C-alpha cells in the first residue's frame, strides 16, 4: 500500500499531477484544492488513495493524490456513500475546501452541497446523514477546527438563500458566500436581504 509519494512535479493540470519519485513518474488524479496547493512548486508530497478495479473487461489501477491527510480522509468517507463515486467525490473536493465541506456536513447544509455539479437533493441529504457523525468522531473536524453551529439553522433561510444566490450571480463562490452570510445573520437576524448583500460584499475575500 502506498501512503504518500514525494518527488519532483513533472507535470501538473487542474485534474492530474505527475510526480517523479526516483525516476518513476506517478500520475495521480487530484482535486482543485490539491492543484492550488501544489501549483508553482517544484516538489510535492501527495497522500495517496489507491483504487483497484478488477473483474471487468479491463482491470484498472488508479492513484488519487491529496495535499493533506484530511482531504484524503474526506475523499475516502465520501466514496462510502451510496451514489457517490470517485469522480463525484473529487468534484465535491474541487468545489469546497476540506474545512468548508466539514462545515456543510456538520451543519446539515444540503443546499450548499447541491451547488456542486452532479449533486442532487437526495445525494446531498444522504451525504449529510451518512457522514455527519463520522466526521465528528473521526477527528477530521477537530483537526480542521470545525464544529456544528446550533445557531446556523436559526437564521432566516429565505433571506440567506436569496443573498447567496445573488452573490453567486455576481461571481462569488457559493461556499465562502454562505459562510459570510450565515455569520452576518447570526449577529443581525432581521437584516433585509439588500443590506445583507451589501455587508457580505465588504467581507467576502
């Protein structure tokens, strides 16, 4: 079993990294999070998940690489969920950072999961139900400093959704937009949507 591969970054695209370790080039499927972490570096250490498919017409051996152990652990949890395959799990980890994904699952934010391409309502609900306790018990959430927020469900969901939708249309990513909007609403729950959007625009990075 391969735990990690460390070596020279021979080639890099948003979906694939080729790492030269002692003269052997390992091609690893990666997420956008890992791509961002590796981009511009001459060497990299990627934690590996091995996927071996047998029994079909063609056997396959695929390597997936992750910049952190936490991202790999989340990937392994995601692919245990019915209806979430390797590509879907990688898409989720390309759309949300590990900390954002933990927050979304811990707080039952199915609407945020639905913003990921290929994720419908049932799959989003299944991910939350199947993984909420697991990410809290596994220690991943603690390592990423994530905790369930009791106040998150108390915010005005209609105003929150409208504000996030508007911010997304303005070109901001849904995950950071949601985080900022929820924080503002927890402090000012009666804020009108237009004022909420204006405040969020000042805080989103």
